[in-house]
C-alpha cells in the first residue's frame, strides 16, 4: 500500500510516499528556517506563507522521485496536530482536496506519535509494549505504547520543551537560532566538564520541567563580569548535561515501574549525539530514527498512517487541526 504523507506542523513543508509503512519511495522537505533566524524563533505567519508557496512543487518533486502518479497513490495521510494552527490548516486543506479529487481515503495522524514511529521505520522488529519518547522543539513527552492506536501519556513537560530550552539558552549566549546544534557543538569542545547546574526534578512524577534550569543559566551568565569563549563552552556543557540527566532519570524510573525492555525515541533533539549516548546507557533495547527522520518529515506521517489504516481504516474527512497536545491526549 502506497501512502502519500503531508507534514506542515511548523516550519518544514514535507511530502513523502511510503510503501507498507517502512519503504520510503520519496521524501522531500522545504524549510523556511532561514527566514526565521533573524527573529530568533519561529514566526507563524512566515511559516504559513511558506507552506502555501511550496507545498504543490514539493508534492510534484516527491512524485518525480518515486516514479509514481497521483492515481497510483492508495491513500493520503496528513498531520492533524499539534502544531501552528495556520500551518496545519494548509496541510489539511491540501490533503482533503487531494482526497476528494482522487477519491482516496484520508488518514489524520498525530505529529508526536509520528515522531516516535520514525524510530520504528527501520526497526520493524520492535515489540509492544514499549516506552515512547518524543523530544523536539515544541514537545517533550513520554508514553507507554501498547499498539499503534493504543498508547498512554505518562509524562510531559510542564513548561519549556527540551528543544525550546536549548533555543532560549542559545539566545542568552548569542549563539543564534536554532540553538540545539550550536549548543551541542560548543558542549563537545568544553575543557571544563563540570556540572554547573543541577538537573531539574519533579518528584513522584514522570513529568519534566526546564524553565528553572533555563533561569539558573540566566542568573549564572548575569553574575559573570565577562564571558570568554571557553566559558561559553562550559555553560553549554553544563546546561546540556543537566537537561539530559533530568530526562534520563524519568526514563529510568519508567523502565523500572513499567517493566519494559524497549524504548523508541524520535524528534529533533534525538539527533543530539550526547543524548543518543545517554539513551544507550539505559541498558534496554533502543530504537532511534535515522538522522534525516529526526526533524519534522512526512515519511513518518505516511509510515504511521499505514499502521493506523490497517487497524482502524480510513478517517472521516470532517476533521480540523488541533494545536495543544495535552488537551487532546489528556489521561
């Protein structure tokens, strides 16, 4: 079964054609990130306009890569949310138009669960139940995954997402946007590998919090009369270690309490080599996406859609976007 995936939740416009949930026939992405950099963050209006301009050419490129025509597509999958409302509307309207014109079934897909599924695309042997981790610029969530359509949210960020905290700390240090790659690079160069900050912790919960850690970094910077380049490297190392240690503690607790031996993790932050190293240290079976599937992409959307279609069939075309993840999947 060949599914066309469409992803427009934030600043990436992506289409992909995936066969039977794992074989990627094409994957095309156009990012508007360069337009956002001078503002130090994502500007929703810019992202939405970019989707409008490029979504049709992106689809044409995906079809050319796959060697398929639209008539040879079996179903349409699209990100329903969470994300920027304007951006989501563009993708959903485009997908519905294709579905109606081609008389093909349409499958709405959760963006966060698609990130976790991206770790399974090349690892079809993963067995339920397993822990699922989504770590990105907008979301930090921990699940128990019992099936592709049966999952339980057990932990989430109460404030800043993990990737969001990286962006904000990078802004404090004038490292540019997005902040994750630059902080990772500077942390690896640090000569002083000391824990400058305490890992944030919420007791008796799988929830995460990064606003306090971000504030601790801000106060540390303000206390310094002058910050040399080596000190910036040390701050990046200390912040990154504290942020990741906090996450690892929650995952260790979940492994212990839910007696699971597998973890699938996806999202932009899982491209970080230090986080990958620490996740491997959990001592359980670890499933991570290829680096090209860590950021927002339509291949993961089409891949998960295949599994959902096999379980529940086509979705009703009468659906709209949603933006707040916790409201939709509140326990």
